[in-house]
C-alpha cells in the first residue's frame, strides 16, 4: 500500500506564470512533494513544452502580460485531454477564473497562496486522476467480462513462468510474452502491470492484427488534424494516453516494418512524433509485447527487424500450451464453471466423469481461451446439476450425427468445426493458416470470433 501511495503522489506538472517569484515558489512547493515540475513564463514556451511531453497537471496564470492564460486551455485539451488545468488568479478576477472552469479548467487558486493551499489542491487533483484510472480499468474489465485470472498452477513449468513474471514486474525491463494463442499472454501482461510500481498509472492495449497497417502508426503515436484523410481532429495516441504506465503490444509480429522502425526509436530514445508534425515528444512508458509467432524465423526471413527483436527480448517468457499442463485443465474448468454460474445465476455443481475425461483428453488448440468459452457455453446451455456430455461442443465430445458437409446447417458451423480440427492437427498457427488457405491475420480473427 505504501508503494502505491508513493507512486500516485508523483505528477508531471507544468507551471505557466510571468512572475519569477511565483514560478520559483510553486516549483519549490511542488518539488518538495515529489512532483516533476517544468516552469515557463509565456504561452509560446508552454505550448512547446506541452507538445514535447505529457503533463498530469498545469498551473496557469490568468494574466500573462499581454497574453491570456485561458488561451492555453483548448491547447491542453487537444494535446493531452487528461491534463488538469488550475488557473492562478488575483482577487479581482475571480469571475474570469470561474469562466475558465466553464471552458475546461479543473480549479483555480487565488493569489497570494500558501504552500498548504497548493498541497491540498494538488492532492485533490491526484485523487481525481486515481478515480479516472480506476473507472477506466473497471470499464475494461466489464467489457472483457472474463473471470479473474488466478495465477496458480500445478504444472512446474507454468509455476516457473509465474515466478519469473513477478520478478520481472518489479523492474522496468521490457517483457516479451511468447506462446500459442489463448495461453493467457494478455492476462499475464495485465498482471505484470498490476504487480509493478506503475499499477496506479494507465495501461493501454494495442492488438496489432486488429488495426490496419496504415493506421497502426497513428494509433500508437497519434496524429494532428489534417495529417491524413479522415484526421478531422488531433489524436494523442496510445503512448501519450498511458504516460507513466504500460503499453501492451499484442501479436507484435504482425506489426508493419515502417512502424517497427518508429517503435524501435521510441524504445531507444523515449522520443516519437505524431503523424503530421515534426516536434519530438517524450514519454515514460513501459513496453510489454506478446506474440504467438516464431520471431526468430520472422527475423531470418526479413519480416521482423533484428534490432527491434533484441530490444524486445530482454525478459522472454514462454507460456506452455494447455495440452502440456493437463493437471491444470480440471482446476481451470472448475474455476470457470463457478464464475459463469454466478454470472448466469445458475446452480451447476461440477462435471460428470464422462465430461471430465473428455476435457482432459482434448488437445485444446485454443488453449485456456477455448476452455473458458467451452465452459461458458456449457453453463448457458446446461440444465442439469452437472455439466454433461450433451452440453459440450461436438469437436470436444463427438456424438452421432455431428455436422458434415452437405448437412442443412449454417456455413459458419462447418467452418468453425473445420478450423478447430485443423488447429488440433497442426503444430503452429502459420501451418494451420497454410492448410486452410488464409493468411495468419484472417485466421487470428476467425479464432477470436469462434472463441478458439
């Protein structure tokens, strides 16, 4: 708890005031509290700083000689919507300060102010940021609607991966998660973020195959209005959004080479540019990447940059497929059963012996994700006190009359069954894609759609 409180109390703060004494006083008060402070005297320098780095909070004087501090509010809103602006005002301009709040400022502080007033105001902004981050996490959890991952295993290899992940979380090192689709790489990435000192800061997730190659650069680094057709407003990008936190790049092997080059530069220098502008920006973001592809082979084929691979491969964790940890199948199934019974208000108390044998004997090409989806389906369709064979999909517990080509069933049923069988009979996603005659990204989307 102490570490978490210490982490949340540290903000990046911009001070904009034309009076030297005010800048020095504010900078000293804030630095003593552990905050990082940049102080400038005019709007031009302020805008330049805002475009170079991310700020959690900004103290802005309402009157800056011939300039109006309120003019900085829309710039901050466009460049970093999460920044909380506090207007510094003299006694005679309270009405203007209230007007600034109507335009987006978070609060105001009146001159002359004391260190205690600054401290209390900053603590209030910290709490607002914490609540916003908590709401974001809760929304993501609700959208995923998945049971909480319990990082426990009876398998020696899996326990070793969990222990290494916890050690890696305490560092700032890049972590590369490898393993087949559905083995839990996304859950591990979130756990590493939660176990780390960055847990109070945001975590952004970018699934590289789901974003078109020509838009991935914008998704990561952001863009300015007019940078390309369809860019009707400024977009900060995922890196800026998770300032101080973690960026998880899922299926990074599918990242286009030009974007790989820009990511490499960011990892090396912590600098990047938004599309459509030349101003370099800095960000403090930890990278976690995941892939189900053979990156060594991709490097040899020239489809993945060797220098980026070495930068990513600092701490590499390979998650074993579910078929290699059979002792975990039934405990996981029981955990999913309890979760989905609660979610669907059902009372199902376990599995028949026949179902337990079928679950343990199946190869699970979709790994933990497929097991979870199988149990969810069984809970929804099940009507007895236990999950029976009839509640399982045909490919896991075949029965007479399984769908075949020519049967009067939707094409998607045949396609799903065929994909499942091919995945079970092949050793890699690429081999399965070759057999099915589709590219790996298309197969990845099909697996997501069918829950394999």
